[in-house]
C-alpha cells in the first residue's frame, strides 16, 4: 500500500477540491507513477489557501510538489520522469527508448494539454462569458486537430511507443481533462487507449486514494 | 561553427516563415543548446507544406525534429534535455541540480508558455475576432500573473537556479513570445533576465543562423 505516513517520499496535494476537479488534480499523475513503481509515499495536504512559505517550494502555488532524501522538485512532468529513472517499468533505460518516452511526456504537456485546457477554460471556468461562447467552436476545432494527431500516431498500437511509459501516463491524464465532452470518444482508438491506461491497477489505486482524501475532507454543506 | 552540412546531428527547420514568427520558431531553442555545447549540426529545411512522411517523424508536423547516431526524437523540451545530458554546461549531473533544471524546463513549457500563447493567439492570429477583443484583458491578466511568479522567484538571482541551465534556455525563449508587448518589460528583473540569456554568444549565433536561412529563402514579392 504506497500511501504510508512514515514513507521517505512526500508529495503535496489538496485537502479538497470541487467535483469538477476531483480525479483531475495533478497529484494523480504522481500517485499513479508511484503506484506503478510500488514506492511508498506520504501526502502533505494543503487547503486552497496555502501557507505563505509554500511559494518558495512551488512558485506557481500549484500541487503537487515532491521530495525525498535526494531531491525537492515540482512540475508533474519532472517528478514523473524522476520516478521513471528509478524504475524501468516507467521509463526504458536505452537512449532511444528513454527519450521517445520523455518526448511524449513533453508532447502531452506542451503540444496537447494547452489545446485541451482551452476547452476546459471555456466550458468550466467561463461558461457564461460572451468571449467563451464565441471562442468555443475554434477552440474545439483546434483540440480536435491535436487529438486526431495522437489518434493517427497510435493507430492500432496499445501505447504511444512499443510499451507503456511515463509518456502514456501523462498523455492519458491529459486526455482526462476532456471527460465532460465527447471529443475523445469521437476517436475510438484514442478512447480505447485512455481506457487501457485507466484500467491499470496502479491508476485505479491512485485515483481511489486521491478521491478518498476529498471525501474525508468534504466541507459542511457542500454536495458530495 | 556548429552549422555543418556533414555533421552527424540533424535538425529540421522551416525554410521561411513570416516576420511575426522569425526569431521565435522552435528550432532556435535546439540551435541555442547545440551552440552552448559546441556540437556541430546540419539543418534539413522544410516548406510549410511538409513531405507526407514527415508526420511519421513528427506527429504534429511541427519543427524541429532531431536525430543523431543514437536517437530520433521531437519536442524541444526533450531534445534540449537530451543535449543537456551530453554536456554539463547545459544540465548539472547531480540529482538535485539536474532535476531542478528539468523542472524549470517543464515549468516553462507547461506552467508559463500556454498562458503567454493566449496573448499571441489574440494579438497575432485573431486580432480582428470579436472573441479575441473580449478575451484579451483576461488573457493579459493571466499572463501577467505567471510572469510575476517567475519574476518573484528570480528576485535578484541571475538564473532560475544557481547557474545557467536548460531551464533558463527554455524559459527565456518562452518569454520571447511576448516580444510584441511590454509585459516582460513591466518586470525589470525579468526583462534583465531575458536580456542576460539573449546576450550569450551561443544564443546570438543560434538566432543569426535561424534568421540567415529565412533571408536566403525570402519568397519573391514578400517584404523583408
């Protein structure tokens, strides 16, 4: 059971988030990698009002941060890559296999996620703004183009390269940003790819552990 | 002189781009890293209409791609990190120094660049769209917040960590996306940081080499 209050590895996460963010907050990515690698970790919970010193650990005041006996770092891409270097099941060690996986980690975070976040911005954060209504068709067209590129690359392969890596872990959690839409489902091989990742026992444990924290810390008077 | 038609390292780049993109296209990042490391490279030039097989090298049909005797990869974050592993001047080798640099590479590409690209989208790509006019104040506020976070982190340090790394290289090229605005100049330490990076001889050579290609391939009838 990786969540262990006495573990050397510590990550930060939110105590509670509204439903639209539950199962998406980025500590999920790190929890998933830790589960795949079977590494115990403890969780430092933060409220939406973080302690003033947190900005010295995480300049953007986001979660998660990561620390162990060797490093103190932030950014899920970097953390997941660091964990990958500890465990070949997450990241191959030969140069080509290693950098093909790292390239997909960057692609998910820089070539795909920004396009998908535009849909989230419009639909979840600004649904009633005039600009958001006018922008949505263009944002959707752009997101669809990016998804099509990933789908075309995948074809009938189970993973982006010849085995599961951190590139898939990050890409699949990026695709989850669109769970309130049918955009992924329009591409059956991409939908199957996301489902294949989410069916992994390590993902299921990571998700359950994130959601359990939110359930425990549900504010009085907030709907579940 | 790193640009060398007989080099083992090959990158892809555009033959020509309009002025708004000259000095921003992402092969600049890889050229800069190659110059810092003193590694010779050759350039494979592409038109805006890429050959049909290019999508098998770069699923998003962007530039640059990178290949040498050991790897064939895309995504500037991954390429620059790969080059960093060849040269400690780009990327420290101790775990903490190494992953602090990698964390900033990811932060520049995932926590900062998407916010700045919204300003580019509104100002450069859709200046006459009604949604863009309505969206600009909010996009500017969000970009300003991200820049402030980087500025606050920097304080009076010359670099993001205790020495120049690939994290600075990527962050500085990300800040260049806002060159048509005063947003970086509003934060004097951030402006000085960008200028400090751009003053490096390796950056200057990389920029000159990118611009020289565009000048050589200027289409007939296009203003310089």
